[in-house]
C-alpha cells in the first residue's frame, strides 16, 4: 500500500466498536474490573486492558498505533505536547554528567529546553548542522545521544540521516530526530538509521491546528549498552522494547505528560488526510518559493530551490518534496513587518502545519529568549519571515505575497 492508502486502510486501523469508522473518544479517567486479580494483571502488563488514562487510554492507543505504523516503528508513546515528547525522549536515557550533541538550528522551544537541562547536570554541545564532520570532534565517552531536526524549523537545514546514523552507530551513540517538519510523508527516518523519532503532532499530523500533542516512536534497533546507560540495565530483558518499556513505565507516566483522549481523537481525524495535505502543501510551497525568488529586495530559503545548499540531499531523501516551510529575508526588520502586515489571506500566528498559511517574525517571538548569536545560528535573522504554507490555491498565495513584497 502507498502512503495515503495505508493511512486509511493499514493494519493499525482497527475495526472500532459497532463498525465505527473512527474511534470513540474514551473520555474517562479510570477503567473498572470484575476482580482485584484482573486489575492486578493489567497493572503488571500480564493482561491487556487499561487502568488509568495517564498510563494508557483506548483512543490514545489507537493514535499511537497509527503513527507507529506510518513511521514503521516498534511502538509509539503519545505525549501532551511536542515539547513533552522531545523532553521525555531525552530524559529516558540521560542522567547527570551526560553529554548531548545537538544542532543549533533547532526549534526555539527545544533550544530553551536543552539549556534548562543544564541545571540537572546535562551538558549540551551545539553544532550548526547535525553532520558527521561537526559531530566527530565533540564526541567523548560521556556523549549519550545526538539530537537534531531533519528539516530545521525555521533554519531549514536538512540532515543526511543515513550518513549521520551510520557514523553514530559505529561509535555506539543513538540518533534521536525531530521529524515534525518532514512528516512521515516526506521520510520514514527509522528506515534511514535514526533510532528514535519525535514529532510535535500539533503540526502537520493534526493538520488543522486544533490539538497540542506530541509522540515518540522507537525503532527498537539501538543496543543500549547497560554500562553506558545504567538506567537501561533492568530493561535489557525487554530486548528491542527496552527503550519503550522504560519510557512507558518510567519518566513518561511519572511526569504525567499523557495526551488527552479528545486530542488523540482530533489527531486521528486530522492525520487521515496527511498525504493529501502534504502533496498540496509541498507543491504550493515550491511554487511560492520559486515565484518569490524572482522578486527584488528579498531572498528565499526553501530546500528544493536550485539555489539552496540542501537542494540535492532534500531531493534524494524526500523524493523531490521540500516540505511546507519557507523563509523570506526582507532586508530589515521594518520591511519584514511591513510584508507580514500587508498580507491579505495569510494569518499572523505562531504555528506550522495548519491547513491555513501562517506567517511569523521568529526573531521577535519564538526566539525572543535567545541572544542574537544563538538566533543567527538557528537561521533566524532580524529580517526573517517564516511562512508555513497551507492548502490554499497557489495562485492566490503567490499573488498575496507578491503584492505585499512589491508594495514595499
Ligand atoms: C512546534 C514544534 C515543537 C514543539 O511542539 P509543541 O507541540 O508546540 O509542544 C518541537 N519541534 C518542532 C520542530 C516544532 O515545530
């Protein structure tokens, strides 16, 4: 089955109760059992079933299975937000004294989080691009994970996953990737050698901007050496499921970052059109980038443009799709604001992956807490505009942006 067919008819799409084509919202905290013995078995994972929604819920479970199938993982754990997914994917394996190597071109919230982790004795070393040549000199025996975004939001640098993963595995280091902007439509990172994939499912997977949520998908392929990851020792017996079992029984449930059932439901409805939306979003984004590239006074960053340094890797890895984000540099902050304020159809809002086209001036919003150096390392300049392209008609978008820029 191809992408959109699998989304609708894949294994994970269960026959829901009474032949329902979408799952019921199991809006309920606790599940009761006939006897103490039965509930005991559920708690011990010796019988299937749900006990308490923070630990597991049927609607959330249905969502986890569907994303897991799209990513080709061993299993998935849904979280209350993308930030929760990023945080817990790391805390599941890290302890004080450990080192992380991460791209400096990460989503602003993730950059802030990595600085927060310093208070817990975790050291983060930043590199401008997540690639072998830059990682190698920073590796020490304390390096426990490399974290990067496949398409950086909003810097739009593209990771060569195969090369990075192969190199890291030789060194016994796992690669965790945030694939929010790439989506499983562009790539299944686990097949390219990533070990764990996280998403802010608030974005493209949800699709209409109506449920904050995140997910962690594990490929089950990384060998967690108990000497290097002491916390993994007691989970080694779960083999390929060690990372997931530790996460589910440990920091994920204990920190309470579960997804609300209604949000899982909204995501399931939303994700059923992921292939359709991404096809339109990617063609709109390329058409818009190509049109704006012709205009004077602005420069455009979009991975698939011939002028872009990531043109080749994006073409190869993503089957000639470039994703839904582009950035425009307008020459100054004033000009950037003027372009944004002149747009007619486009909403000024801090989100991506919506059906509607959204724009934002990242330096004064998402990167407000970063200094200029950190902002510029993330590809955010005073004159940058981030555009999250939606599913409108391309001609309307091109006209709206062209008029806003020409009117400067
Ligand atoms: C939005 C985003 C996040 C954070 O997700 P939330 O759902 O807002 O918590 C993390 N990574 C990337 C790449 C994002 O775009």
